[in-house]
C-alpha cells in the first residue's frame, strides 16, 4: 500500500526506510547476473562479502554469502568472474543499505574461464614454477636481445625504437610468431626455445599489445609456462597492459607492464650512463685530488720539521749531549781519583805514623844481638859482646863496654829508691 503523506503530515525517515524494507522483503528470492568486482573474507566471520557489479549500468551492490557456500565453489570464485546468483534482496533501514544474500552461485562465460585460469595458476604455483628464487637477473648490457612478437606489430616497433633510442648500439634478433589464436602458444614456444639455443642471445623478450582476456589466453597456456620455466636465458614478459596478468608474467624472470617498459628495462639509457660515468669520474678526481692534497700537506709537515730541514741538527744535538756526558764522566772520574788519592795519602800517613821507621826518625834506635834478637832487657846483653844498633838511616855495630840499669815508672816491680847500678867492663 502506498503511504499517504502531505506537507502537513510528512512521514519520518525511519517510516520510509521501514516501508522500503517491507517492499523489498516481499520481492522474494531472485536470480541476478553480474561481475564480481571485489571479494572480502574477514577472519573469524562466517560471512563472505562481495561486490556485484553491472558493467552496463555502472551499478554495484553488496553480495553476501556463507563461507561454506563460497569455499564449496569449484572452480574457486575470483575477482572479475561473471556469475549468476540466486539471492534474497535485503534492505537495512538503520543504515539505508541494500544488499543481496546469495543462496546459490553459478559461474558463467568469462567468469568460468577466469576460474579455470586461477585453478591452473594454483597448480603451477604448487609445483614451484613461480618461485622467486628461480628468477634470473637480467644482464646490464646484453650483446644480443631476442624478441618474440607479431610481424609488423606496434609492440615490435615500440621495443625496437625505444631500445635503440636508449642504447643505439643494441642488437636484436627478432623471431616472429602469432600473438593470438590457436597457433600462438606453439609458435611462441618454438621461438623462445630457438632463441634460447642461440649462444649470442643474452635475454629474450616476449611482447604483445593489449587485448581482451580471450586474446591473451594463449599466454596462460601450461605448455608455454613450462617452456619458459625450462629455458636458461632470462625471459622478459611484456604482454598486454598494466591490468593484464597472464601466467607468462608469473613464470618470466621479469614482468614488464608494457612493451615500452620492457625496452627500458633490457637496455640502459646511454645518456644516464654517460652522466653517471662523468659523475663517477668527477668524484674519483675529487677523491684523488683530496688524497694528493692530504699527502702533500703531510709531506710538507714532515719537511718543515727541524730534523728534515737540517738533518745535521740532530747530530749536533746528540754531539752536544755526548760531549756533556763525556765531561761529566771526566769530572766524576777525576773527583773519584782525587778522593781515592786523598784516601791513599791518608792511609799512607797513618801507616807511616805507625811504622817503626818513623819512631826511629824521632831519635829512637833498636838494639839487636849478633843473632838478630831485639834487646828489650839489659840481661840480654853482655859487656864486650857485639851488638847492632838500628837507626833511621842505617845500623851501628858496637861493643858495649859498660852496662847501666835504670829504674823508672815502666818497671813498677823494681825498687825505685835504689841508686843506679854500674857495671864496669
């Protein structure tokens, strides 16, 4: 039933939204055809969210389904697939959004084709054909570039012109092959293998312009993918434009967005390389000049030192040191000799003062008998018996004629009151 409203009795927004929800709910389940534009699987959520697009009307609507239904599709559902969906329309008044809840999904037309390609991609990836560690580096400056493309194509012209403009000396070995249709995959395989056998070819480029999914289908051929994986020469894939992604892009060593991009990748730009060489040369020159200036400054500093300016200066300084040490040694030796001489003189004087000869020089004498016995007592000498008197400078031979005994303090045991006794001889 239509709502009865007027300027005086307008309906609130929630009433309109609830009415729309009721009308849509009475529509029941419908079959809808469209293209899957986006798939969102949120962790921990049992619902899969998709965007269903109508390419003609440029209209999109949210499509939801259970995870069980989505995972059970064979082949798996991928973005870009065309589908027919049996869904229940729903309208959420609180948010004002329209969506479809899918009860059954069937892939048709191009969507089924994309699904088969996705299944093939998964199988080949599981075998390791797309592993990143298998990618070979492209040569910096290839001697010969192998090019596989259609005869007289825009892709061939773009690759040759851009590459020669960047590096005029580059050489190409072009092998023509069909770039679409049933003959495409076998001819491309044969061309790639022939260029791989050529020892002069350093890199192979497979180039084709853009096209529909059906036109690019041969470049997802399993035989072509395996052939590119088996060759030893690095392969650059330049198929289609940026959005296109055949399986050849995944197995190739380098994926170029366009043929022009491939030409820029396989050869360097001579202008940039010359600029780089000039910059490196200038930098090397500056480094060398800085090094030479630093070494020259160090050499000048060494030469400015007194030892280098006058090499004899060190010898003179050392000579002065040697002379000073020699004089010091002489003074020390002289001082020690003087001290030793004084010590010897002192010891000699002491020895002379203690010598019996010194006593004799003071007027004393030593009386000896004929047999050399020193006379210390009067009883040792007899009258008329020869004796020898030792004086400081010689001996006197005499014969005593009289003996006289003296009493002194040196003989305390004697009687000091006795008069000297004389003995006549």
